[in-house]
C-alpha cells in the first residue's frame, strides 16, 4: 500500500500544497479501489498503478493547456480506457477541520447495512456511518487514501431552511479522531458548493476519481 497520496492530502488539509511549477506527480494507488487525478494550482497528481511513462507521454500528447491537461477529457478518457475504469464527474475537492462538541442538529444513527444510503456508501468508503435528521441524511466514511469524507442529502421539501449547512457542520463535529473531514461537490451544483463553504469547507483543488467495475 502506498502512503504517498495520504501524505499529499494531509499536507493540503494544512494548507501546504505541491509546488505550482506546472509539473505532474505520478504516484501508485493507495489501494486497489482508489485511482484518479488531483489538480491543485499549477500542479497535478495522478494516482494510478499504470506505467508512469505512459501517463506522462499521454499528458504531453493531450491537445490542451499543459496546466489543464490532467483534467482534459481526452486524457481522462485515455486513462479510463487504459485502466478499464469509469468516472462520474470532476469534483471540487474541499476540506474542513474538525470541531469540538456535539452537532446542533438532532440526529439519529442508521445502523442497518441494508439501508439504501448505507449500501451505496459502502461501495466507495470504509467504516461508514449514516445519520438521519428530519429532512436529511449525513454520511461519514473513509474514502480516498483513508481520508474521512462527508456527504449530505436534503429532501426537496426541506431545502432552503439551512438544514444542509447544519448537516455539513455536523460532519465536522462527528468526524472520528478530530483532524479533517473532506467533501466533494460537482462544480455545477452551486447549491451544494455554497452549502459546504458556508459550513467552513475550503476548496483545495479538483478531483476525478476512477471507479473500478
């Protein structure tokens, strides 16, 4: 198991980023499940068990601004074809420090592994825990390189009353062991982006995760 990606993410959570020198770092996958691309300011990280020379040659051949090549659809398509994986979207990657105390929103934990939200989360994360609130759901689990990740859902009828922000804040109170909690948002989902930023999650880069199977 490679710990290189975990170290890069831990540094980014502290506000310490790879040098903005226009280069790409290619590192092994942290585990068989997680592969993909991270783009920071003028520096990209490709985490894959594929040949690094192939990655660099494919990036160089991509018809794109070199600073954006790692997130160019042509490169990502080639990487998916090479690995036999798929992806959903390019996400905005955000992170926030843990907070002490209990969440302000009442929550009840869902422990049924057959619950649809639990079952779905287990496809992408380990050590999953799910809580329900009146009108919403909060999910915490260990995702890419073992980082704690949060995801929320708010029922249509409950939107516009601040529940999403309360659930995102709750994730900061509930993350085990303190440290940091991460969350991904599709950039086009402006409501979700605003929600997590209001809850103190700051953007650190973009992320394209490649899913096996």
